[in-house]
DNA sequence: TTTAGCACTCTGTTGGTTAGAGTGCTAAGC
DNA sequence: GCTTAGCACTCTAACCAACAGAGTGCTAAA
């Protein structure tokens, strides 16, 4: 669907204007504010043409033009160029509040708020999904009685722990030995394999180790986290300042969508396979039933591997250029922070 | 401000009716639905009297009566009795979804959602505030290189950890010795004292221990958590279903209040000194500038000590009886769960 | 192909009218 | 003196009509 260069320019002007002001764009406004060297009547004809093609629409007869989802799509695909301003943007925000400091939870929450603050929309972050069983190191600490703390250090350097209770007491020496054994095994086998082998090999007298192994296996699932806990939404209240949510019903629908973490997770993960940053305009996304909302999604990495997604949710009338830049910037920032955490202690401070 | 028994009954009827229906209560409605043996005219006189005294008010001349904050206050203080139904309530909800399972974060989030679901309002939980430096046990685990994981077991049995980097390497043996030393010292001294003493006692050759001590002291603050992270709000979207928030502005104000975790924290902690469950009606609370909202706050314990607060936020037109029951029930439930965690491993499963 | 002009349509606002709800007051009844 | 019936009064919410303004679509001319 190629438009002429002139029509393309006009489509861009209409969308730019609408995104900026939020009011339907009249031919006369276009004529005054942009220098096309055309009269409002001509612009009117062209706009009618663009409407014919499905890029624009009409709230009612005597109203100006408004972009359709298809219009936004075209706009994003061919009219928004990010690279030009990426550098400048980086400078502008390098002084932004630093993320990090606290634990992973806090980092994710900070990141979602960061996205929200920069984009003036809602920020969403999905916490790192470690490929199950990718542990670099598992440590056991005997606390008191039969209580043992299992510490998992994941492949991307994140530390998580789980407290368990054993049926029998076990001394720290034995726990250390078991930890070293596991570390060696983990290089070539999965936890589940090791567990199976151990069950066959160890006799009844070593029951406590079998239990320890079972609990470790269990715990590895637990620390992996419930899906719903891995989605962080920041700045939900400020999205509602956009006039498109002035309607109470729309407001509530959006808020409910934000609370349905599971769906959000699905939605963001959809784009994990795609290259770079992906934009879903309005009805383009299957999960997010909310009409009139767009989603800009990116990915972040740890040690070079994609470990999570993050994005911005706002009205279809969104500052896409800015949103894309913010997502891009934040994803790189977050990746850098995770990498720093990962390498800390290996290469010194 | 004592009302006669009859007037009290009528005030109660008005408030009950208003809480139930949300529409201003007319004298005729009161006459039909309640059996006072009085005509609507008499009821009208009495309601005018109650208005005179400040318990009721009038949206406009030709509307029914609506309770004032003072009215609600009287209602709660003298007309709501909880005990009668507490048992029955317990039965009704003992089959409710169990809390717990995940880590502390997850538990708090679950609890806030639990409160929200049962009360049909927003649920708020403030995570346990450990008195600073109240550690039962501190453990160090050498991970790799100069990286050390510090594990804190707090007085209420919660486990938290922090990863640090040392300037020099240190072996696990030494870490264990240091851990035992700390545990002994902690029985009679604060971390800060121990740190000071250590700095004086240890010479330059033991610099790494001084660093370890410093980092531990630092970390004890970090794991203590940033205040803002300790407030969990559940069910924010569903409060907005109440007709009093049909107005967009009110909706936004409330949502912003929910996002201002710091203020929420202050607000809930205000009631920590009070006995039992406390209700703030409308403008009674100084922090929460939101008019038209009430707050029911309770406390929960671990090992017998109050460690956190939790509550329900909704419109002043709230089912107070139910809300109080829900808060009461949840606080006991949460206390029980924390106690279970605490004692696990000491007395066996 | 572009443009000026104009009729047409739709929206949002304003003002006026009306029905209904519920009170406050007065005067009569127990 | 308390209660009640009756009625006038007030305020709201809904409906309607009128109207100004915005912006288009179309026609005809440049």
C-alpha cells in the first residue's frame, strides 16, 4: 500500500497534529499550520482519499480527521525514524535518576516507574525469566534445628533463596559436600536428572539427602516465581490523565487490564521473538482487549541473552517516537545494570 | 452527645439503608422498610433533629438524608458490634484461599488481595518492620572470587540476603568464625556498637574484616528495605466500582493516593499504637487528603510482637461491619502464618 | 489539477418546560 | 405534648427546541 510522497507527508502531518493536540484535524488547520502550498479544499480532497484507503476516519460528518489503527501502523512503520535522535536522547536522559540499588524486585519496580516517568504513560516490566534449572551455584546453609536455607545463584547472577525444613538434622559439613557435588553435576545435567539418579543410587540410610534433593528441586520451581509476580506496572495513575480515558468505563477497563498481570505477561512475551522494539497499535494485539491502547515493547538482556521484556502502554494517540526511544534507552540501561551485577566480584569493583 | 434510644435506632436505620443502597434516605422509605410505628412526618421531624445535631445532612432540599462523617463515627463507635458475628464469619471464610507459599513479598501481596476480595474494597498491607538490628543470626557465604552473600535471619524469622564485594578474598572458614562471633555479640550489642568496637580493636592487617563488618552494617540497612517498597495495595481497580467514584477526578485522586506509598505507610502506621482495629472516617485522617474515603486499620504480629499493619480503604459509605471483620480475620490469619514460618524447624513440621 | 464558494450535516450549548421526589411547615387529632 | 395528615415549596433530572459553530462534500470555475 504505497502512498504518493505528497499524500504520505499529509498523513504524517495529520497524525503528528492529532497526537499533539488530541483534537480531530480539520483541513483548515492543516492548511494554516503546515506549508504544503495547497488550499484547504485540496487537502480536503486528499484527506477524503486517505480515508477511502483506510488510514483516516471521521468521528462524524462535521468533524476533522482522526487516524485509524491502520494509519498509525503506516505512520510507525514508515514515518517514524528513531536513529536520528537516539544520541541526543541519550544525552538528555543520562542524568536521569539511576536505577538499581535494591534487590531485583526493587530494580524492576524502579524500571517500570522510570519508563512511566519518561514516557508519561504506564511502564511495564517483566522480571527476568531464568531458563529453568540454569543455576551457576547452589549453596546450603544450616540455620537452626532442621532448617536449611537453599541459595540459588542463577546463570545471570541473580541470587534467590528458599527456606526449607528437613525431617532429620544434617551438619554443615555434609551440606557443603553436597553443594560441591551439585555444582559439578549441574555443569552437564539438569536438576531433575540429578534428582532421579540420586534416588536410584542412594540407599535408605541416606534418606535425608534424597529429601534435600527433593526440596531443592521443589524450591527451584518456587524461586522461579509465580508468573503473576513477575510483572511490574508503574505510573498507572498518570496514563489516566490522557483525555481518551476521561470516560469512567474506559478508565476502569484499563486499570483492570493492569491488574491482570497474567495477561500482561502473555502480551509482553509475545514480542520476545521479534527483532528490536515492537509496537502494537490498538486492536493489533490479541490479548489486550482494551481498544484505543497501544503498546511499545522491547527486550533487555543479561550476559547477552534476552531475559525479559519491558514496555510502555498508553493511548493509541501516543508519542510513538518518544515512547520507542524511552523503551530503547531503558532496555539498554537495564541490560547494563544487570551485566554490572553479573560481573561484579569477578572482575573486582 | 447522647441520643435517645429511639433516635439512635433511627440514625442506625438511615445509615444502614444508605450504606446498602447508596441513595439518600427519604422519610417515606424509612417508614416503609423499618417498623418504627411512626409516620413519615414524625420520622421527618426526627431526621431534621439529627441533622441539627450534625449526624445527617442534605444534598439538597428535596433529597433524602445522608450521614455525615460525625454520623458514621457515632454509628461505628456505638452501633456496630463485631463480636456477635465474628465466629460465624470465621467459619464462612475458613475455606478461603490460603495465603503464603512464596516469599515475604508474595505473602504481603496475597494478603492485600485477600483483604480486597473479601471486603470488595482496596486492601493495603504494610510489610513487617523489623526493629532495626534485631537479627537472630547472620551468615556469610563465599560465592566466587571476592563475592560474599550476607544472609540475615531476623528476630521474626524472616530471611533476607544481600550480595557484596570485598576488596580482598576471604575463605569460608574465616567467614564462619566471623559469623559465630557476630551471633554471640548480637545477643548483647547492636550492630553499630560491634562495628565501632571492631574498628578500634582490629589492626590494619585485618582490614578485610573491617570491610566485611562495614558492608554488613550497610547491608542491614539495605535489607531493611526502602519504605516505599513495603506497602502493598490490592484491588485498587475494584474500589472504583463504587458509585462515589463515578466522577473521573475523584477516581484519579484516589489512584494517585494509592501510588503514593509513602503517605499510605504513614497513614497506616498512625494506628500502630492504638488498641485493636481503628476506623478513620472521611476527613478524620490528616494524611489522606482524599475526602469521602474511610480506612479500617488493624495490626498483625509475629512472635507476639506487632510487626506490621494492614487495612481496607473504601468510600465512607462502606460496609463497616464487614470491613472490620475482614481486617480482624486477615490480621489473625497473617499473624498465624508468620508464626508458623517462625516456628518451623524448631518444633518440626 | 486546484480552488473558491456554498449548502449541508452534525455537535454541543443554552434556555425553558415539566414531572417527580422529598422536604418543611401548619393545623388538626389523640 | 407528641403525632400525623395535608399541602406548598424547592430542587433535580430529563426532555426538547433552538441555535451557533465547525467542518465537510460537492459543484463549478480558474
